[in-house]
C-alpha cells in the first residue's frame, strides 16, 4: 500500500505541480488545501503560501465539501492563522456568518441555501442542518478554544491545549464534558493583555502550549 501511495504522489506532483505550487491550470483553493493537509505537496510551505494568496486575493473561501473540512487547518498549520480567522469572521456571502445573518441556527449544506434577494437556493439538495460545513466547529474547538484530544490517550486522558487567539474575536469561552470530566478554556483580551483560564479534570493531564511559545508543558488536574 505504501508503494502505491508513493507512486500516486509522484504522479500527482509530476502532473499537477510546478516549483512547489499547484500548476496554474489546476490552482484552486481545494487543490492547495488537499496537497498540504495530506502531505502530497513536495513543498508544503510554498503550497500553503499559494493557498493563502488565493484566499486573500478573492477575499473569501471557494471550497466545497472536499476542501472545506481542511481549509482552516491547512492555513493555521502553516502560519496563516490570521487568514483563517478572517474567513471565520467574514459576514458577506459566501461565509459561515452570512448564514447566521440570514437567521441560521444550524449550519447549512450550501453557502447559498437562502439569500434575501433570491430566496431559497437549489431545492434538489438543500439541507438546513448538515455536517458538511459544520466541520468548522472542529477548528473552533481545537484552534480558537484550544481543546483537543491526544489520539495516543483516548477519552481525553491527555488533553492538548494550544489556543491560537485573535484580537478581532476578543474572547472565547468553551466547556466540554469529556469522559475524563469537564474541560474548560476561556480567554479574553484586556487592552493588549491576553488572559487565559483553563481547567484540566481529575485523572487527566493537560499538555499546554501558550501562544508565542514552542514548547508544551504538562499540567495536572486543576484550574
């Protein structure tokens, strides 16, 4: 299987990449996202830079079911968290907050499920409560709030706490009732000062990275 994977990656790079970037004829946000997220690119830093350029040039996301789940991760993991936040905070169509402005209390299947000037979007496939773009919640929990599970210690026995804040958001407060107990992460800005309170439940360990630092530190249960 590994040999097949390597051959497929080589073929992809040969056909679709040039100088570490997706070739011009195929350069879409989704192509860049997948090449970065699945480690297909032969120069992830350059492909991520290309992705950031594509997003900032048009000012919004242009991904669908395939690319959206990994878009914010691909940006954040490669040093473009500010761009990821810009997508989260965008209120114009297409965006998550556009749906909220249209009255959404759930996450829609389409960016244009409903529009004030056009009414309902295509009716053949138009759920108003759909998983597809709801994947943004994973990024919000793991990156904005900074609560993630270490896959080597199931059940949140080891909690990865590494928030990446953005002053435009201002504050975050998140609680998760895990198998290990209540996990809490709450941060806020007071002027230029960033203040973070977090809770690690009994029997669990928090692997904590403070923004701006590279090394994680383990914290026992407590607040």
